[in-house]
C-alpha cells in the first residue's frame, strides 16, 4: 500500500509521516517512511554561498527532476516491501508548484504520472498558510513567504486529483494528526484503530 502525504511546507508532513510509520510498525503492520526531497534547500544554499541567482526555470527543472527520481526510487522500494510505504511528498507537489510558477507539467512529470501506480491513499495536510509560515520561521531552515504558501495551497486545491485526496486537519498536534490518519486508514480497510 502506498500512502502519500502532501501539503504546503510547514504542514507537518515529515514529522507526522515518521510517527505514522513508527506507530504502524508498533502495531505489527510493516511500514516504511520515504522522504522524496526535491533538493530545493540544498540548491538555494549552494546558490547563496556562491552569490548566484540561477534562472527560475533552471531551478525548477532541476528540482522537478530530483523529486521525480526520488518518487521513482520510492516506488521501486514499495515493490520490494510488504505493508505500507509512506511517501513524504509526491508528484502532486511538483504539479502544484509548477502551477504556482505558471509552468506546464513538463514531459518527465507527465510521463511519471501516467507510468507509476497512483498512490492508494493521498492525505492532504490542511493548514492555514499563516500557521505554516510560523512553523517554517521557527525551524529556520527554509525561506518561504506567506504569499507563496497561500498560492501553493490554492494550487493544490485546483489540481484535478484534489477531490480524491483525504483532507486532514494539520493544525492539530502531530499525535492528533497521526490519530486522524490512522482512523482514515481503518475506514479504508486496513483494520487499524487510532
């Protein structure tokens, strides 16, 4: 089973995904957590150190390529695993980001969306952009504007796949978010209890 956790930066996907995998394993349900980074943080830091401002289109192409390769690797891991593979971020993240930037999907992203199996369950971590922005500021590792986060949230909601996503209130504590996810997984036939 492939479970994708998506949402704007600061929604708590990574923290909740790790705890979810841990709780599933504790309940004797095999689970693997996979991060699908885009390399954006590393690229931004590298550019700042060298005082470079690469074109946005180039950064986007590199970021999309890295994320797509990481999702592909996660799918390969899922084929060898039993139980759940929890993916932190998914190709939908790149779709939303490209919408925010006014870019088309691109051939590689379109190809992967058609070729890879659709995740069994996609959870959208719903959080007010102001709360997400405060969380990002507190961890001091990313630079995101409130406007970008709001646009990113709207881009997710505008995806044709969005109606099939299960929306989770991510303003709650991580433990409460994971309980909500477990409840939904129980409803979806995993037989799990929160």
